C-alpha cells in the first residue's frame, strides 16, 4: 500500500483552518496564536506549572514561553503567582476566561465537524472512524519529534501561527 504524505499534509492544514475559522465565527472567539493555545491546553482547570515546566512539556524554549506568558498575562489569559516557599519561582495558571474560550471552542468545533460529517456517506464515516487511531499515533510522533527539535535548540512555536484563528 502506498501512503501519500504530501496529500495528507495538504488536507490537514486547510481542514484545521476551516474548523478553527468556523468555530471562531460560531462562538465569537478571538484569534489566539498556536503558542498561546498550547500553553492553555497544558494548564487544565485546577493545575499550575512553572514557566520552565511549561517549556519542557511543550517542547518550547524558555525565552519563547516567557514571551508567550507576558503577552498572555497582559491579555488576561494566564495568571502568574509567586510559588509558595520559593521566593524566585512562579506558578502559572490559565484564567477562567481562557478556560471558557476552550470550552466554547471545543463545543463549537465538535458541532461543526458533526454537522459536516452528517453529509458524508456511511462508508466515509467508517473510513474516518477507522483512521482516527492512526492519526492520533501520527500526531503523537510529530509532537515527540517537535519536542526533540526544541530540546536540541531547533523549532518551537513563537506564538505567531494561527490557533483559535
């Protein structure tokens, strides 16, 4: 069996943009860069992390995370508080506003995909369902690859790519 990586890559990016744009319009969501979205996703409700922990978990450089956090704090998306027992450390938590944006985005994107999928044939739906585990494994491999690039001083989201855009 032949795998067409170029075709998959050419489908994924416009599909993602279409879902993001439709969800943003449906819910009146602001444009958030990918880097900011990754930070918020790394901070589910009730959790905190240090900037260095975020950098490590996201595979981003510490300066990149510092810049993201400064902007996000100004925009009311995260709060930084002094770490208990450590006068130099800080804990970062996603704000209620940021978490609300994610709930709204997830709800809208799920509804949009479900609405669009209802126009597909049962065979197409079965094919999409069967492809999900492989797509999830591919996503995990690509995330691991990116984390390896960041650890070696390579890539990392600088906050300029689109997210809830």
